[in-house]
């Protein structure tokens, strides 16, 4: 209707405008005709679209039916074909009918409202439709709905003059069969009935399904129904009214008795309630309960009325209990309503339109819930229902008006979903906004253009005058760069508008910028030229003159690469900015302009006023960029060229080999932006891996792909040969080919050297503290991939250069030969060795020169790459192969974990040392096992430092720990019981022999017990000496411990006989005759021998002896003296004290030695020969010989335990 109103208003306005402004009448007539024609076209289009939509629905259903028939089993095809024929007949009947709206039946499937009925199996949906009283133009041969086909094969179609009712199968609610075809059917509906694919949804639930179930089962049933409702709404992008219909109410005992007296018309009325469309926040459960309570009151009133009318006692009893039966549904239905229509923040909520109760027919036995509940409560066994129930006429109750007065009139209630509605509104707003914006543009552009141009002219005049005054007073470039900024912005705009056209808002014949461009150009260009360009060129001219004179006439003085790059850049800048220009010189295009600007900015960047301000450098670049643009258009801004200096400089630079010139140019063209640093490879997560080296951008894969490869294919194309006034026009093909070949070989040779230098510069730090070592190991094992894996991956990527040049045709064969040559070995020096390995190249037939190619680069680093990078998997699903670097990373993880445990618990030192020893063997095997000996130093430099640092830390910590135990167990024990005591100190008190034995007892004594538990893993005995066991990082012990162990071993061997548990020494003595003496007595620990110058004999002694007294004495008698002369030494060490009073004489290699004592009173000498049972004795130790003092084992240097044996602090005083 609105379209007719708007059309009438538009026509009226047009007629008013024509009449008021006295315009030609044909304008109004034409406009009115167009409006009417538009309305007619709109109506026709809508009818055509409706007919097409109906046809599309019919075609889609037919296509699905054909697919169903084709896929059916042979024994079912006839049945399917019969259903298809019946369905087609029903559609034809509907198309041939007249609809209630007075429209043709051909559009029925499109214009009629559609309703779907869902519900659990056996809910009575079909019965309710059949007995609803609705007129169906066509029924199936069974008297019901037409069996659906295709996506609706599990549905029945009920075609009426008012609507199309689609009765879905009950299992659709509980099962997922044929979902794809069903969704395809729904998508077809959404496509062909875009505004309202479905007008409503009827949810049918049998009263029998909710009688006797608990709340949980009710919720589950409601949730299954809600899932189907949400599925339908989501698929169709609609919010549909839902009519909740409770069928088979006749299953409530007393239902027929209460309502059986109603007339047919009364039975068609609505028993239930219809609710208005509610706000989302309203509690539907509470609404239902309120309405249900009202219905219950009416039922109770009617029951009272019917009880008065009924005379049969049993019937009256059923009528009496019916309100209670009905009331018993209240809670379950309330739960169902609340669950079925619960709000969902993630999806639209269906609209509850009403709740209705009905009965389509009376089949099945009524359920007396009240009596059943009472029987259950009292534990009474329920009696079986009697079979003499009176027959009841089958009738329908409360169905007709639900469809006729509620559902069908609500056909316009369904709306699009919130998301779909929002999308369409946004599209409408966008269309409206676009139309409005377009209208404003059309009206406002000319006006805006005028005012903008006038404002531009005024602003430009002010800028020009202000800059003119500023230039007169400005003296420094740093100030000028800021002052010229505003004028440059304006001139840049004008130049851009001159080349590309002014902005649309300044056109429409209003633009006046071209008249301002020329005067501003001359002023601005002269200012920039004088301030920023002239000082640089003047200094360059001086430097070029000096350079040319230095190399003038001396063919042997060739500029080095750095010198060449500097003066080549100066020469190129001078040629680009001076004139007159020659034909061979390039025009000032984008590339040349960018180069000039970058060169000049870099020259000013280190000067005062610019070095500290990156923003000022950026502004300077913008000034210079515009100046070069102006110079390209106006040669009067160029400087005058000095041809002599130019020619002399060209001659000096031309001394460098041509291929070197070309390579330097390529490197310069790539620039430094592509330079590769270690931080670029590893990121910021590897602070312990450092390098000051840089791989220049031209020698990276990125530089190769973007610039170098193409330049090597045509190296003369962009080589800036014009700078040196060189040309290849007169060169033969052979000469050009030689140049290209030499350049290519030089590049790849330099590529290898660049990466060799870079790899050689990488250092892995060796941290000092515990925390630093652990942090370094965690850093080296963190990430996927870890830092070293990223390094090897980068090397792999950058060493593989896909090449297209002609020299690469020999690549595969050369690579194979190169590998063979490398495998044969190489010189020791790394760089020369790798070069020797990779310089297996083809020799030029003419010159014999080495030609490097891309495969040489890959071969030079192939061994390193294989160490750290797995080859591509054979298939996408195959796991990557393990490489040797993985084993190294695994060992680092083991060391890291062991070190962490050790730092948390120092008692884990042995576990750490064991892990370090294993890692040492594994990693050294990795490094030393490389077939290519040239990569071993590189790998050693990368792999060993973390292990060495951890080992050093472990040794330091182990040394501190062993020092503590050494001090407490050895040093303190020696100091407490033995130090400064005899026999260790001649003047000291005697040490208890038991203490000496306890300290030096082999295996179980203090000293050797400690050795077995704490030192044996680091020290081993070799004969009578001790040696450190070789370990990575060295031993945690100091060398002084070896001497102490040697001294302690001598003492233990001397004091204890093999397998002896206590100190013991057996020896024999023979006293020699003495003419001055008549009797000599020698006693040890109570055993004595008396010698009276008779024949010599050997007497055996044992020390310590078994006597009751301890000590030793020597007693002599002389005929000339009246009494004996005695030399007595008491105590357990008396024998040794007595021995120290004499003089020993030992022959080399002899076990027998002689002791001589001088007796002063008798002026005589006592000479006794000693023959120990073992060579090792406490007298002289394990190696007696001439000059060995008595008690050598106890007095030698190093007998006392050192105060520290490990790395770290020693014993406290």
C-alpha cells in the first residue's frame, strides 16, 4: 500500500512544480506515465517472481523425488513411483484451485503460508490434522496427507486453500536420518520464499508422553524439541511463532465424560490460551501457570456442572477426578514451556504464541493419574481395568478454531532472525546513505571547488612572502630545512596535481594551481639547490680532484673496494646533478631520484643539526626528493659540469677489473637493508650466542632472489656503465660471455667467503656463575626450533641458491665431483681448506680460470647443513628425520636438568658429573666423527663452550663440596690426633698408635675410606703413584692431593702388612762384636736379646711387641766401667725414637741395613744389623736407599693433608 501512496505523492509534487514554475506540461505527463509504468512493472515483477518461486519449489521437489527413486531398492521402486505420482497429483490439484485470496492456484506454493508440525513419535499430529475440520482439496488414497518425496520423504503434505501444512515424521524429533536432504529442502525454501520461508511452527506433544514422567525427563523432551526448533530457525534465518499443542487429551481419565455433551460447534472451539508476542525478559513459565490456573478453574466449574447432570456413579466419579487429572499436568507442562522457550544469548529465542489442548480421536485407555498415585502411596496393588468399558463415539475436540482463528491468521507474524534483520537493515542504511551522499556530492562539488581554489591561492601567496623573508635572514641548513618545509608541502601538492590532476573537489573548471606552479618552482628549487646540494657537490669536486691526481698515470695503483665505492658514488652523484647531459646518461626517473636523495641525506646525516634528529633528516629527504623532481623538468636547476675532473676520475676508477666493478655495483644496489646479522637469525632470545659479523645483503638468499640472480643473468643491463663512460656495444659475444662468467664466479666465491667469515665470528659465551650457566643452557634449549637449529636452518636456506644462469648448467655434475673431492680431505687451515674443497670448478677452455657456481656454495656448507637440518620428508605425513644436532640438543637438555637438580641439591654432584661425562663422550664423538675435517673447528666452537662451562661449574661446585668434606673428615682428624705428634714431629708427644692405625689403615681407615668414597672417581693409583682421571674441563681436584696420597700410601704400606688390620713390623737383628764392650743388650717392647761377643746370630722381633711394657732400650757394659751405660726410649714409638739416636747405613738394593750408636761414657760404638721381613718399613718407607733418613715416611714433604684439594675455599683456621 505504501508504494501506491508514495507514487501518488511523487506525481502530485511533480504536477505542483510544473504548474507553479510554469514548466512544459509534457514533463508532468511524462513523469506521471513513468510512475504508473513503474508501479505496473513492480506488480508484474512480483507476480512473475511468485510464479517462478512456486515453479522452483516444484522443480526442486521433483528433482529430489527423482533422486530418491533412482537410489531406492528395486523392490521398493514401484512404491516410490506411486508415492511420487500421488504427490504430483496433489500439487496439480492445488494449482488448479482458487485460493482464498482470489489469486491463481499456480502460485499456491509460493503465496500460501507454510506451517510445519513437529513432535515425538505417536504424538497424534496426523490425527489432529485429519480431524481438525480444515478443508483439504486433495487427500491421499489413505484418506490422509500426501506422502512427501525427496527431502520430505519422512513428511506428509496437507494441502489446504488457506495454507500448506508439512507434517514431519515423529522420528525427526529424536533421530538424524536424511538430514542432508532435509536441510537441502529447507535451503530451497529459504531461497524461493525469501521473505517468509515458514510462517509458523506447531509443536505437538501427546499428553500421554508427559503423564508420569519426572522433571528431568520433561526437560530432556523439551530440549530435543528446542534443538529442532533452533535448527529450523537457524537454517531459515527466521524467528517463527510456535504453537504448543498437547494432543490426546482423551487419555486423561474423565475427559470424554466432562466434554462429551458439547455440540460439534462447541467442540471446535479453542481449549487453551493465546499469548501476545512477549518481551524477552518475561517469565513464560509464570505466564503459563497463570493461564493454566484460569483454565483449571473453568474445568472445575464445568466438572461440577456435569456432575449434577450425570446420573451414572462411575461416570460421576471420573468427572469428579478430572480437574485433579488436569491439574496434574501443570508442573510438567510448565517445565516444558520454560525449557522450550528459554532464552539463549547465542541464538534467537522462538516466540511462544499459545498453548492448546485437544483430542483428535479417542483411542487407547485413559490414565487415572490420581488413583495410580494414591495406590502407589498406600502400597495398594492396582486392579486391572475392566473390559466392559462403554463404547464411545470417536470425535475431535478443540482443533478447528486453533487453525482457523489463530494459526492461519498469524501468517504474517514470523519475522527474520535478529542477525538477518540486522544485516538487511545495515544494507538498507548503506543504500540510503550512499544515495544521500551522492546527491550531496552532485550539489556541493562545484561550490566546494570554488572556495578551495580561492583559499589555496590566498594561502600560497602568504607562504611565498613568508619564505622569501625567511631565506634572506637564514644562515644555517638546519634552520632552512624547517623553514622550507611548509613551502615544500605546497609545491609537492602542486607538482602532484600537475602530473596526476588536481583533487576532484578542486576541479569543475575551478582549478588555478597551474598558474602558481612556475614561480614557486624557481624560488624553491633555487633555495634547496643553494642550501643543501651545492655544499655537497663542492666538497665532492675537491675530493674527486685529489683522488684523480693520486692515481694519475700510475697503472699499478689500483683503488681498493672501499675507495672505489666511495668515489664511484661521488662521480655518479656529480653526473646526475650537473649538465649538460649526454645521450648515454639516464633520465632522472624514480630509481635515480631515490638514489640521489638517499646519497645526499646520508652525507648530511653526520653534520651538526642533522645527526641528532632523524625527523630533520626525513624532512631533508623530502626537500631533496622534490628538488630532483623539479630538476627533471627544469635543467636550469642543474650545476655546471667539470669535464676534466670527470674524465680523470673515470680513468682512475677504470683501473679496477671490470667484473669487480660490476660486482661492487650489484652489492651497492642491493643495499644494506637486507644485511643479515646473527640477531636477525636468532631473534632476541639467544644472548649467549654472539657475533659482530654481518653478511651483506647481496650475499643472502633474500638478496639473491630479489636482485642478484636477475642482475647476473643480465649484469650489463643495470650496471651503471655510463658512470665510467663504458659501453659494450663494440664487445663481441665471446667478450661479453667471458665478463658474465667471471662476474658470476667472483660473486659465488665472495658468497662463500662472506659466510665463512660470518660463521667464524660466532662465539658461544662461557658464563661464570651458577645462575648464568643454567640460564645459558635454558636459553640454548628453549624454543622450537632452538637457537642453534635456527642458525643451521638459516645457513641451509641461504646456501641453496636456485640459479637460472647459463653457468649453472654444469651444477649437478660439479656438485657430485665437489663432494668426492671434499671427502678426500683438505688442508688444516679452515678458510684455505674449505676453499680448496669447494674450488673444484670447471676451468675455462681459454684461460684456465676457476669458475664458481651456485652448487659450490651449497657444497661448501653441505656438511654443516646435514649436521643441523633434516632433509625434506619423503611424504607429507612422514616424520622429519633425526639429525646430529638433535643428539646435541638432547645432551644439553640432560645437562640442564642435571645441573638444575645439582644447584637445588648439592648432593646430586655425582649424577651431574656422570651426565657431563656421558655428554662429553657423545658431543666429542659428534665433532670428531665428522667426515669433513674442515667443519670440526666450527662445530667445536659452537658446541663445546656450554659443555665446558657446565663442567667448569660442576668442578668448581664439586671442589667446594669436596673441600668441605676433606676438611671435616681428613684435615680435622689429622690435626686432632696426629699433627705435631711423634713420629710426624720428632719433638712432639707420641701419637697414639691406634690413632695412626685408624687414620692410615688400608681400605677401612679414615684416609683410604675417604679415598674410596670421595676421590676414587677423580684419582686412580698407578703403581705406587696416583694420577688424575682425565675428564672434560679437568679434574675438580688440585695437584697437591696427588703428593699427599703418595705419602699416605707409603705410610700405609710401611705400617701395615698385606691384609693386616693393625700396624705391625717384623724384623730380625744381629749384633756385631765390639772389643770395647763385654755385653750388649737390645730390647723392644719387653723382648730383649743379650749379646756377649759370641758368634753373631739373628734374633726376630715384632713391633709392636706382646710385652707388658712398651718402649726400647740399648744397654752396654764395658770391662773398664763399673756400671752399664743405657740408652732408653719409652712409649709405643720408643723403638723409632731409639733408631733416631743412631746412624743408619743402607746399601742400594739391599733389604738389610746397619744402625750404629755411639756410647759416650764407654767411648764405644754399638753396631746392629737389621733385616726387616718386608722391604717397606716405617723406618725408611717403601724405597729405602743410601741417604734415606730414618722415619722418612712420616717426615717427608706432603705428609700433612693440604688445607684444600679442590677448586674453591679451603679449610678455615
